[in-house]
C-alpha cells in the first residue's frame, strides 16, 4: 500500500477504534472518519504526473527496471541519467562514449569484446538541452547509423524531454560468430 493510501485510511481506523471503545459516539465517529478519509484521499491524489527532466528520468529508470533484470542492460547518457539507473544498470558516460566505443569499430567480435558494450540491450539517452554530453551522444548515434549499427528510437513524445534509442544485440548471430572464431582458432593447431 502506498503512503498516501495509508494516510487516507488512518483517520478511519482511529475513528473505528474510538467507536468500539465508546458505543454511543461510534456512528458519529465513523461518519466523521469517512469524511476525513475521503478528504485526505482526494487531497493526496495527483491527477497529472509531474513534468520535467527529473520526472522523465525517474519514469525512464522505472520503465527499464520493470523491463529487464538488474545489470542486464546498459544506459549511455549524460551524468544526470546515472541516479535514475544507479544500482540496476551499467552506465557509460555520454562524454566518453565516442572515445570508449568508436562507431567505426562498434561491432561484435569474439576475439575483441571490448569493441562493443557488453550487455544485450543498450539504451542511449539524450536530453533536449544542448549540453556537451547530449551533443556527444547525438554525434555518436549519427556515427553508429553511418556505420550500419541499427539503433531504434525507443521513444519520445510531446510530454518528455528525453530521446531514447535502443540497440539490441542478436544472440544467435553472435553465437554463430563465436563458433566460426572457435573453428578458425582450432584449425590452425597441429594435431599430434
């Protein structure tokens, strides 16, 4: 039960307890408690979700955590994204992503796993503001597209301040590549 629901039912519970202790004032206490409970419930319900960057980041973190197991996805974004996914996802700083993972060499290679982000799902988050990290991330997305990496737009609507892109690695294709690399390495060995 959420905290606001507990606050809404607390006066009702107190009035019922008083009503049980004093039977004559029970009905009056119950009626008063019902009015207070309804008033508290109406006052604590927020009909419109908060808007803005902080709310969008919180929503993004909640959505990704519900969709994936912890540590099974990576988020690339500006430093302000880190608190939204801390403790649940791997994080790559948007200012360093082009340096760490150049788009020209961003591919799966079983012999050089450092060329690509290690998790199957990578979410790239770029804000609407013109910060240095957001510019670097947008350049990297453009470079990935030019290099043939399929980065799908995961979402943006008129209510959010974030662009989210997703890169999904194909485990079947990677397994085939690992098998070919294994055969290539084993074919060079002499059998005694």
